[in-house]
């Protein structure tokens, strides 16, 4: 692929920094080193890097910094970068109904600009593995998934493209307008085409594709069922929204005679190859079912708060053995678009729940944003912790500046402090951020391009109204 990231060669040594490895023992070093060879981590340990290393192409003095695994985002809708700050006081269903008509006018140029904005914002905050759940495919809009894939390739971020779909319009009792949905056959055929064209299952792959019908209230039962069959036939993962709001629960009971989790189980949608966004309204039995089947969850604390959806029971999910990662969610419901600040929001919001101060520790919050996310995306063997043999997806956070220099513990500084600046972020051993700026794209250009496309979308939507 033309946009594929340049391969890293030689060794990079980073030392004199605090290190949080997020390995099984939560190993940390007050001052340690990491050696990167090509696209892999070669060694991690205390003190300075060993003497006599050959073929060292770069040495980084990490004094005043914390080194962690790159962050992994597990839920997003890039196109929403163009519709931020709208319906700011509405709950989910009202918010969706207000925005669907505008979203149904997106085209390839818009999605490309929005993907660059979304990915750029996350990358400069330490995200090395991103995902997107795109489910709006207006007729004649161009190659929308291809536009996102192109943007991720250009910025150098590891990517899971979740090919979404909706086929339950208002005339079938669904929430989206009929003009915004695809047919069952069309959605399945296009999803299969996307897998065949783009999915790369190899170790260190820069691009996965997942099958991702949007939600119970916008997708037919047949699309859920056949989507699961397609994913299993192709060996790719399954993603959707689940148990986000009380209204969704009511909708499921009225339409299917059961709650969302029972419905998912009835259509083959619980399993180790499935992850769900939100999982807010979960009963004890739902959590038990997720734990028993290894179904993953993408916890999106800011979006859940913004839409007044409620608080997911993350401590209970973790106790049940459920893989849990963090998600930005679409930026129409989380305008900041950052993942590193979700570490803090996850910790704070969960402490307002039943488990109080024991809900999540700073280390557990960091784990959700790194290894937890990698598990959810099926990539825990490759990324999510700093261990020899894993991919060189690492972030060096600057903690000696005004915002953090007096916070005693570096992990607490990262999780509880202000959004920490990124001095260096590597994906596959290749820099994607240096000194807080994207290395492979011009941020001002991204900002201008996204603003222009947002205005064009608003104009088209106003005209269509
Ligand atoms: Zn979402």
C-alpha cells in the first residue's frame, strides 16, 4: 500500500525515564530504559540501556518523562468530527434524531477530512492504535471506509476499521430515517468486500477490518445474525453498540421481548471475538454472560456523561474477567476527541459509583487505556504493554513542565493531571509525534481542511432540510 508506514530499521534507545510497562505484574521502573530494534521492543529494564549496543540510530534522553505503552482507542465515529457542538443538551435518542439528517449527507472528502482530524487529535495525545466505527453510507457518497484507511495510513497510526451498517429505518420501527439506511444484502456485500480488500491478519498488521452493524435500534435481526456469520467465516472481529441507555433497553424489551444482552446472545453476538461499546445498563446476569463468553467492552466515560446515559459498572466488569478498553466515542458526543484524558474520566466517574475509592486505581485506569484496549481489539499479543518481542508502540510523556512537575508519582501525573504533552510517540518504531506535533501531517492544514468540510456539510444539510 502506498501509504503504508516506512519500516523502522536499527535500534532506538530511550532511557533515564520512569517506565510503566503495564505487564502482568505491573512492573514499573523509577528510572529505566527501553531498546527498540526495528518495529519491536527488544528489551525493557531498570537503569540505563546496556553498553555496547550496535546499530543504534537514535538515543533519547527521557529525563523528566514517563514511558508507557501507546494508548489504544476502542470506539469512535470519525465522521462526527464535522458535527461537534450540536444538540449539546439532548439525551441519546433525541441527539441521534437531530443529527441523522446531517450525517446522511457525508461524502468521501468530508470523511477523509474528519478522519484526519479525529486521528490527528488522538495521535498527538498518545494513541498508537485507533479504531473507527463507520455506519453511515449514503448512496453515491464514494469510498468512505477507504477514505478513513487512507488517513490512518498517512498519519501512521495502527487502525481497526469497523465497517458499520444500518438497515432498520423508521418505516421498520428503527430510529434512523429511511434515506440513511442500506439494504440487508447491500450492507453484507459491502462489508465482505471491505474485509477482502483491506483486512491484514498478520503480526504487526497496520490494518484490521471488523463487522459492525450499528445498534439494535437501527439494524434488523437478520443483519445482526448474518453479520456474525460473515465475521466468523472471515475470521474478523465483531463490534456494535450495546446497553447504552435506558431507552435502548426499553426498545429491546418492546421489540424483541428481552433486554439487549439476551438479544445479542440470541443472534450469536456474545463471544471472545465480540466487543460492545458502552455496556452502561448491564444487570448482574448480563455481566456474568459477558464474563462467561469473554465478550469485550469499550468504556466511553465522557460520551456517557455528555449524553446523560449513565455510568458503566467497570469494576464489576473487571471482576467478572471481561476485557475492558477505553473509547473516545464520536466527537459529536465527546467534543474533546482525546483518549489520554479518558484515563482520568474513567477513574473519576467510576469512583462516583458503588465501589467509591476502590472502583479504579491510577494503574487500573492506565491498563484500561493500553493493554485493556489491545485485548478488546484482539491485539494483546502484539501491543498494549512494554515487553520484549511486542511491537514498538510507545509513548514518552513530558512530566517536568508546569502542569506536572510537582505531582509525586508519574502514573498519577499522567492519569490525574492535566492532559500531558507527548514528547515522542512511536508506532512500529516510527515516530508519529515529536515534541507535541504530528510528524507526518500538518496540523494547521488538518484543522483548516476539517473546518471547510464541516461548513460544506452544514450548508448541504441546511439546503436539504
Ligand atoms: Zn458510538
